[in-house]
C-alpha cells in the first residue's frame, strides 16, 4: 500500500479549505466550504484554515477570516496571479506538507478539481470527488464523505483511514456559508515560496472569464427539460417576471439550446432556490439531486405519471407551451394592475 507523505499520527487537528477567487472576490463555493468547515471544526475543537494563493490578494485573507477561518495560509507571488496547475500545485504542496492538516477541502470547480487530483497524487493520499455531504467522526477524526453512485441508486459513505490529508471536492451549492463577522480575529501566515518561471510549463496566452452565471444563489429557478423543445426564451420571460434565472436538464444542454453552466443536477449545478419550477422535465435522479434543496417545487408535465411529480409540492399536468404563456400573461396583468 502506498504510504502518504504524513500519516494519521502526524497530522494537525485542522481542516484546510482551498480559497478560490476571481476579480478580487472569493468564490461562493469557498465560502460554503468555510461554513461547513467551521461547523465541523467547532464540533471537534479543531482549527479551520484557508489556503489562499494569488498576487496582491492579502485583503481576501481577512475576508476568509470574517467567514470563519482561524488562519489563512497565504501564497503571494506574481507567478500565482492566474491559475496554472504547476504553480498552484507547487505552492499548495508546500503549504500542506508544512501545515499537515487532517482534512483538505476544495470546490469541485474546474480549477479545484484540477488541483485536487494533482495534489492527491503528489501527497500520495486519496481523494473523494464530488461529495454531497461531509462529517468527521468525533472519536477517530476520520472524514466521512457522502458520494452518490450507480445513477443515484447508491449513496456511498467513503472513509480514508490510513492516509492524510483526507481530501475531498464538493460541488458548489451543497453547503451554506456562515454569516460574515468582520470582528473575528485570525492569523495570516505567509507561505515561504520559491517559484521560478521555468517551473511553469503552462503559458497563459489569453484569459477569458466565464459569463458569471451562478445558479446556486438564485431565489427562483425556472428549469427546462426536453419537453420545452428548446424554447428557453419563454422560460427566460417567466424567470425575469419572478426575479429568477433559467436552468436546464442535460438533454437541452447537450443539444446546444443553452449554456452548460446552466445544467442542473449531478453533473451540473446544485441549487437551493426558494422556488424551482420544472418545465417539461421527467424527474430523473441525475436532475433531481440538483433541486433537492429547493423549498418549493412546482412541476409542469404533460405526463401525469412523470416521476418529477413525486418530488413536486405543486403538480400541473398539461402542455408547457400552453401553461407557461398563460402564467406569463397572468403575471404581467397582475403587474399592470399593481402599477395602475
Ligand atoms: C452519469 C450521468 C449523469 C447525468 N447528469 C445529469 C445532470 O447533471 N442533469 C440532468 O438533467 N441530467 C443528467 N443526466 C441525464 C438524466 O439521466 C436524464 O436523462 C435527464 O435528466 C432527462 O432530461 P429531461 O427530463 O429533460 O428529458 P426526458 O427524460 O426526455 O423528459 C422530458 C419530459 O418532458 C415531458 N414533456 C414532453 N413534452 C411536453 C410538453 N409539451 N409539456 C409538458 N411536458 C412535456 C415528458 O412527459 C417527459 O417527462 C445524467 C445521466 C448520466 C448517465
């Protein structure tokens, strides 16, 4: 069996969270992991640390402390300005080998996944990918990660007993950030870094930041499936009237009707809206995991036997192309009456 760089007896009783950021703002998923990390650390009297890498990002360290971190390990270097796997993995490896956290959590984002895989190999430890739940056993300090498999038919609880750190990636939207507390004190610890340009093979030629679609925070989700036959304009009108945003199942994404960032579900985004309106969606498990945290689910489907109705609080049997325009008309006339 491969031996990890440090073992259970040599670990610190601490949880480390990878702090992702873009444009001077910490990523929601990092705040969510700080929230969950704080909750677990408090239950065990452990400490919570954030791993922040970048260039001129020290301000974000204080923000992470306000969101729950006891300390932030800061890797500051011009070569860390943009994510490159070599520079980030090198810095993270150094930070983790020095700090020896028991648990290391990362967002299951493109960069988080990239970093987690590379680092797990380098640290000779395991990685629980795409977890939907986390807890730490108070007696053994073992992280128990929930991962669904076999099309959702199985919920596996994965433990890593002999290797450290216990690494896991978690998809955005699964946990809730803690309240921000600007008065909270914490330490910023600089990671002593030796980074040279020739250590980095990736060259950033051009950088394009995504459209900023973030469905994890929308209060109203209007989601469309194959049954809406690509008419996302209709759903957008409804979402605009309700102050919400539009999501989709996988088939319309695969067929190119809508951006991939709007896919909800197991291989998409997990949302926790007040209201989710599911239009022309059958209710496959892979989709439903993405809306399980919605307070109220409304489903519109022409098939009265559609499985989505098992999850819905309000079930409307009928044709989406008829029902949604009627709802839009009703909402508009209600708005006009309110303004009159
Ligand atoms: C490993 C894996 C991961 C996956 N990940 C995801 C994921 O993250 N997200 C995801 O969504 N899927 C995912 N899938 C696919 C998933 O299993 C389903 O195939 C998909 O969710 C079905 O999408 P749908 O409900 O839009 O389509 P369908 O299952 O085809 O359902 C269409 C529904 O529309 C209804 N309908 C048709 N016409 C109308 C109408 N005019 N008015 C009202 N209702 C109408 C039909 O009755 C039907 O119930 C994954 C699959 C695999 C194997």
